C-alpha cells in the first residue's frame, strides 16, 4: 500500500498549478536582467535631462494650464472670480496655479436625498451584472461607497466641510505637476533598465508627459463645472477617483503599451 502524501506536500504542489491544471513557470524577475553600466548611466542622464527641462519650463507650464483652465471656465460661463497664476510661484519647485473662486449653485435640500437614493440603486444594479463585467462593477461600487460617505457627511455635518473649489484645483494641479517631475525617475526604475533602444525610452517619457500636460487642465475644468452644478458634495469623489488616480491609470496604460515594443535585444545589431 502506497504511503499517503502529507498535506503540506500536496499544498506545495498545488501552489505551482494554474487554474487549468498546468504548471506555473517561474516569472522572469528583474534581478536576473543583465544591466550594463552604460545603460544605467544613460537612463540616469535621460531622467535628469527631462527633470531639468520640466523645471526650466515650470512657469510656462503653469501659465499654459491656467490659460486653458480659465478659457474653459469662461466658455462655460461659470460665475465667480478668477485670477491667473495667483499662488504657488515661490521657490523653484512649486507650480504657479490660478485662483478659482467659482460661485456655487444655490444649495438644494433634496440633493442629498436623491443622490443617496441613486447610490443605493447603483449598488443594487451592479450586483446583477454578469461575471464578465465584474471588474467594472467593482470600480462602480467603489465610487458608490465614496459618494455614499460624502452624502452621509453632507446630510449631517455640511458646515464642517472646509475645502473650497480653489483648494481642490490647486491641489490637483500640484499633484499633476509632481507626477510629471517623478515620471522620468519612475521610468528609470521600471523601463529604462530594459534593453529598449534609447529613443524608445525617451519617447515613452515624452508621450507620458504630453498626456499629462493635455489632460490636466481639461480634467479640472470639468471638475469645476461639475462642482458648480452639483455642489461640494461631489468633490470627494472627483478628488479620490477622478483626479490623480485617473492620471495614474493613463500613466500605467502608456507604460504597458510601451512594454510591448520590440526591444533592442530582440533586434540584433541595435544598441540600447
């Protein structure tokens, strides 16, 4: 009679099996990557070059964002007082940002009730979606939780919310600016070390910076319009899920796309 396999041994073998029963091969880890010193130094120089360029363009970027943001606010005919580059210009690192003193719509006593009902309805409906749509349903439910908490807060303690539209926009523009400054160094640690051609490393960072540069003023002009229409109750949702998180999703999507490019190592005779 064969000796029974110990439980821990069975579990150890199961850990190496995929959901279809096949063996999970060991993933190629970055510690096994050959890293020539020349590639590392070239990556550091590239990241430093992008950072230097961003710092030299800091005032221009702040002015461009402020100009486009205020253009959209005026085009949408939002009431209030707006000043370009009102604060944040002290020092060599912070980004100068505009002052956005938008006048909010008159508060509606029924807003918290119908928004709370919408959150409950959304939660129930997402529980009935097919399995293929579960990832989207989970994100919608996260949004429902965030906005549901906001509804409860504004229902009982509305006067305790001290943040303004100007604070929201200033914070968002500042976060986007620092993400732009970090972009070359994040790519240094996650992309430049792989044997991609030098121009491809620079192109990924350039495309990511261009994506952030174009997205940010459009995104926060939309935030201002939505908050002006629906009130400060919408601000936590916009800040947590549709601010820097949205920028990060685009950042990761561009990185994933660029990781599919053919590397220099896959093309004999092409250096990196």
